[in-house]
C-alpha cells in the first residue's frame, strides 16, 4: 500500500528521511474524538515509517471538566472550551472537526480561512447548500480537505474497489447496500441531537446512509436519479433533561432506488430500528463476470463469485480472508489470519491525509474530498425530496 499513498521509503531498516511533525487540533472528545485520537497516536509506530508524526496540540469542547479530562486521557498538550481559540493556535496545522453536524460548517470554514488543513466528520453538512459553502471555503483557501468516510479504508472494500477498477467484474449491473442498527428502537430512548433536524439535518440518512451513498459513488460511480421513502416510527421522545417530550423531526429509516450514470441500478437502505443489528453494513455488487459481497461485521472477509470459473461442478461464492501482505494496507499489520478491526480504518485514513499534507498530493481518488462530501449531501437532499414528493429526483450537482 505504500506505493499508493507515498509513505516515506525505507533504506535497510532505517527511514531515508525523518518524518515531519504535523500539529493536530481536535474539536470534540466523544465518539469520533476518541477514534481519531487513537489513530493519531498509533500512526507513528504502526504505519512505519510514517508520512508524518502527528503532534497532539490541543482539543476543544464546551464542558471544561470533560475536555480537560479528554486532553489528559488522549495526550493533548492543551485544551480549549471555545473552538475559536483552537483555530487561533498557530501550533495547529490540521483541524480535525469531530463535532456534531450543526458545528461542522462554521468552525471548518473559519479553520480554512486561517490556513489550516481540514479533516471533517461525515456527513460534511446538514444540507447541500451548507456543504457547498464549506467546499467553497477550502477551495478558496487552498488547503487540503478530507471528509472522514472511513469505510473507504477497510482492506476488503479497497480490494473490491481494485477488482472493479481492473475490469474483472465486467459491466456492473447492480449495487445493493444496507446499513442497519438497533440503538434507538426503545421508545424511552431520549431525543438526543441526532434526532433533531436543526442539529443533525437528517436521521438514519445522514448518520448511516451517508456512508453507503459514499461507497456507491466510490465503487460504482455517479448516480443519475433516485426515488425514496422515509419513515419515522416514534414521533415523540423524552427530552434528555427530563423536562418533557420533544418531537422527532428526522427519519428513523429510509429506502431508496438508485440508477447510476453507467447504467447500473440498485437500492440503498438504512435504519436504526433493526432489532439484533449492531453495526450491520453490507453490500452486494453484481457484474457481467462476477459478484462481490461485503459485511462490515465480518470486515476482514470478502465473498467473491466468478461466472466463468472452472470446473463448473465446484463453482460458487468463495469467502476470501483479506489478510495477506498483498492485500491493501496489510503490510502495516500482522501475519495472515491475524485480523484487524474498525479502529484501523481511521489509522489508514489519517495516514493518507498526512501523506497528502506533507507531500502535497491529492486526496482523491482514494480519499473523500469536500467535493465528495458536497455531492453526498446533494444525494441526501434528493432522497429526502423524493420521499416528500413521492416522485423520482434527478441528481444535479
């Protein structure tokens, strides 16, 4: 994988040059702050030699006691309770926005204007219009920009990408993807920010669907049109502070038909109401020469079928363990069969971004740029518009 992302080369057992430091400023200390911080700490000794050494400068969050504890826990040298102070810190070169969706745009635009490179969690924005303003800001500033669609960095998914690009699957006919979870199925679950349209933008669509929309574009290509349905199963939930109930104004689930510009057709579905499904993301791709099946809950495996495989008597799907040194990213990890997990996708993703920053490379095609984030938001908006109008919507960027 090092040829692809341009990591510093080795001469014998020593790096040919010392990796530069990149100062990291993190906004948010919860789920994504934890995942990204873990990656920054592991890159220097696992992606070796590293393209750059992340230096954990500062972390920002609104609650002083919590953010102070997070700085201590993760190893940041400073903390701030106002993201504006984080952006003013001259030691910070890379601004990592791991906050809720409603604080993606303003801090990210300010960071770009201050000349910081940007990593922003998905979805990039609550709407396509908001995403467009963020894309305009990073383009004008000339900074490197990346949306954290980390599933592009699952070895099995990258292997699927390479098989498709090589033409081995032939003409692509179908892409079917689902992303299913169960965590809000209880009616007593409170109305957190993810269930508030003003903060989240959408529900299962932006939270889970954005990931499979990105994979559809990454693996298959641009969509031409969509038609969709959304559903909110529980319309009111208890407020987190116990003062009453609040209206749920986002989707609990969506399902969409999709047609691609290359002629392929498919379906996209996401729900947070699927009992027994913890983090079930799966897709199937059918081509003229074969098929691929992936399941995130068995993320080191890829099911492959080749139509013309001989002998026909033993033809069928093969369950391939993606853990060999010749598979994507595996040169950085363990001997074959010693598996990696979800956290490693962030290590691969951020290592790619660091390489792009210090060696002035392009994020695309392997990484998701803010343009990808904007196009993702356009598709999300189209799905919501289709569900509301009960008609097919053309995708127009």
